[in-house]
């Protein structure tokens, strides 16, 4: 495209320069012509005047013998033929003596009858021919002499001009042409450079200098359309692989260490990726921590190899600002043409595979159409998150928390649901991780907190004294405004802080125990209750218990399920309850599904229980009914 504009611009520049050269030459010719003619004629006139003067003084001398004069004039005529007048008029006392050197001159009568003023000279035009004339006469005008001659300057000038100007014009023309060529080349180069810079900016990422999504689309489209013909004949020769790379927990690096460090890490990783790739592979950065590699002529096996190399290279720590950062990545692979015949489909499939890899902590995943239905839905949901937040499609269901000794409902756990206009009610396990990855998790959790606190206040107004436990994501702990936000809400809705419980899942969170402890202590100071969720599933259970100042510890459902038929699980549950009680915290058993489990747990000294045996999570309207029934039964 750039090339085309360049050459057409060059042509236009050339044409206009030549045009200017032609116009300038023309003006030059006209001006020079006029000047030469004018100059030539005035010199001719001057010499004619001198000639007339000379002849006239002779005439005066010979007077009154005109015959002698005419002879002398004839002599003059023949001697200096070039300057010879074509006509000579001598008027002595009214008698005209004429001497004509060119007898058959066609306009002689016209010339003679012209009105020549005495003692002057001038130029007259007769039948488009220019003549110069000069006249001398005595004071009494008794004797007069008139010399007339056609101007020669015109012819001479023309000859002169044609000669000189043709050379000059030729030179001017070549200079103009040459400078036009040079100028146009310079201008075109500069424009092309500008265009190139613009094109580079439009198709490259300013941070890593890698090509961007636009560039990728262009390249892949080019490849897929150029191989269309081949593809018809056989599918074996045509292949390609698209690898979607997403760094794991890059957001945490940005949030905890700052964007500058995050940027450095990205640049370093981009350079490493580039080094690992051959020339037939294209590496692009498509967004935040997302890269795509497109390799033509590559099959799935080779792509898996490349992907594993990329994962390995991520693991080598990167030194940024004297800190060593270890990264990990999830990669999804889609192959051309099996998984998609155009760039959009390929990217979508690779995206689906990448998210599968991420969720299953598998590192690399090749796209698999069979398991895709679910994944396609996830990609769709991911795109709809912010709209769902805006339109309040997230609602809370409540699961009662029962005091095991009395069977009374003491509180509820708020569990989020997505009321999706097409997909129906979506459980949190299908969207919480999407929200965590999307960067909207603070907004989401604040929204949940708002609904819950409002709800407590409403129940209080209705004489219902229930606590609500809200689940938050570990990412929320990085939000310094979380505690002030909760405090403000509690104050606004006049809810005592101890009515709110915050649950944090004890999983292998990237966020270190220090950050968690700090955030927890701030929350606890504000008076809200804290609880460790899914206890027993994380890696640092005992460390957590010792380090964190919490009120409740919820034993994970997986231990409760197996309690009845697995003695070991029963022992674990029993000793965990003991430990929790000894540390002065309340124990909560999750996922109680049978009365047997409930009785067992009560006997073990477990304080509270939740589970389908008591009630499933339910909307607020059902909950009031349930609480009334349950609390009056006992
Ligand atoms: P969780 O906090 O451990 O919540 C308990 C989950 O176990 C709930 O699933 C609940 O429906 C289920 N459950 C309760 N009793 C039983 C039982 O007897 N048997 C079985 N099989 N399941 C039982 P749910 O509602 O699907 O929530 C799943 C997880 O999603 C929650 O686990 C929690 O970690 C997360 N979550 C829910 N709401 C939110 C939220 O608002 N924010 C955040 N960050 N996470 C949330
Ligand atoms: Mg929970
Ligand atoms: Mg739980």
C-alpha cells in the first residue's frame, strides 16, 4: 500500500515539476524576446538617425542640386547595403525627389504617404511589418529628408533567441527534471518513512516492540488464504499451530510489585520467548500478559514441544530491580486446519484450551473439541461479566448455619449465583475464577458485601437476628480500601460489625501469609468475624491456624463425606475439631448430608454445621420461612 502511494506521489511530483519548468521557460522566452526586440529596434533607430543626420548635412551642402544628392545617396546605398534604407525621400521646396533602393517594394506608397513629423524618428507598422524612420528638415521646412527601413531586429532577435533559448530551455528543463527527481525521491522517502512508522505503531506493541493482534490477523489470514488451493487437494501438506500464552498470576505481580516491575518482567519474557522461536514462527503480544505464537508448517506434536519450552523458560527466574521473579504460564494450542480454518476460530480455540490448561493447572493443553462445549460457554461468560455486574445479575443465595447442640439457625452463608438471562442460574464455581482473572473482583466482592449488609439490616428490622458469612477472594486482600469500605457500609446500614463474617478459602494462594495476616488483622480490628474456609485442603493448614487470628474454622466437605466409611477421615475430623477448640476457635463442619453425620459431629464437639441435610442454599424469600420453621420446632 505504502509503495503504491509512493510511486503515484512521485509521478505527480515529476509532472508538476516539469509543468513548472515549462511555464518558467515560456515566461523566460517571452520576456527575453520582448527585451531583445525592443533593444534591437532602438539601436537600429539610433543608427538610422545618425545616417539621416549625415545625409542631411550633405544635402544642405549640395543644395540646391538635388541630383547630386541623389547620386550621393545612391552611393551610400550601395556602399553600406546592410544598413541601406529601402526608401529615401528628398523634398526640396515642395518638389519630391525619391530614391527607392527596392523598386518593387510592395508597400512603398503606403510608406511614402505616412505622416512623418519633422526632425523626429519612430517606428510604424504597415501591414503587420515594422518600419523605422527618421526625418531631418531645415528650420523653414523647405528641405527635408526622410529615411525608412524595415526593422531587422525581429528576424535577428528571433534567430538569436531560438539559438540561445533552445540551449537555455534545454538546460533549464534538465535542471528542473533532475531536481524534481531528487526532490521527489527525498519527499517520497520521507513520507514512506513516516508511513512506515505509523504502520509500525499500528501493528506493534509499544512496550515489547512485538507485533500485535492486528499484525497476527493479517499474517494468519494471508497464510490461510494462500494455502486454500493446496488445502483442497490434500490436508497433509498444509498445517499451522497457534499457541495462546497467558502468564499465571501476573496481575499479582502488578498489584504487589507495581506496574513498572510488571512491564520489565513482560519485556524480559518476550525476549526469551523470541529467542526460543525459529524464523517461521511469529510472536505477538495481544494484551496485558497474553502472547500468541503463530507457526506455519507446524503440527500439534511440534507445537506441544514449543509450548513446553516456553513454559520451562518462564520458570527461570527473571531479575527485575534486584528481585528475582519466577513466572509460570498456561498455554492453549489450536491447529490449522483441524481446529479452525481462519484466525478468529483458531484464536478462540486456543483461548478455550488455554483456560482449560489454567483451570486444571496443566501448563499446556491442546484444543479438544469434545470438551469444548463447556469451555465455549466460559469464553462467552467471560465476555459478559462486566455487563452482568452492571445489570445486577449476580444475586445471593443463603445457606443456614446450624448450632449443632440446639439445632438453631444462627446465621447463613451468602453464596453468589449468576442469574443469566439465557443460561439460567450459574453456580459460583463456573464464574468466580473468571471474575478473579478479569480484574473485576474488587467490584464484585464489594457488591456482594453491599447486598449482604443491607440484608442483615433488613432482617434486623424484621426482628430476625442472623449473621451473614461472605466469601471473599484472596485478591480482595490486596485492596487497601476493603476494610474502610466495609466499615462505611456497616455504619450506613447501622449493622453491628459482629453480624458480618468474612470467609477466606485456605488454598495455595500466591498471596503470602504476611499480606493475609495484615489484612485479617485490619478486618478483625473493625469488629467483623473471620473464618477460614475449606480447611484441610490447602497446603499450609497448621501454619495458617497458628498465624491467623480468626473466629471460625470450617472443615472441608471432603472430610465430612468420607467420615462414615473411612476411619482415617473420622480421626482427622475428630482431631481437627479438638485442635480448633483448643486454639479457642469455633469449629464449623461443611457439607453435612445425613443425620448420622450431624450426630457424629455433635458428639465430637463440633460447634456448627452446614449442609444439604439441614438446607440447601436458597433465595432470601425461602430463607425466612425456613428459619421460622426450624427455630420453632426445637
Ligand atoms: P464454599 O464457600 O465452601 O461454599 C460451600 C459450597 O458447598 C457451596 O457451593 C454450597 O452450595 C456447597 N454445599 C453446602 N452444603 C453442601 C452439601 O451438603 N453437599 C454438597 N455437595 N455441597 C454442599 P456453591 O454455592 O456452589 O459455592 C461454591 C464456592 O464458590 C464456595 O465454596 C465459595 O468458595 C465460592 N463462592 C460462592 N460465593 C462466592 C462469593 O460471593 N465470592 C467468592 N469469592 N467466592 C464465592
Ligand atoms: Mg464459604
Ligand atoms: Mg467451603
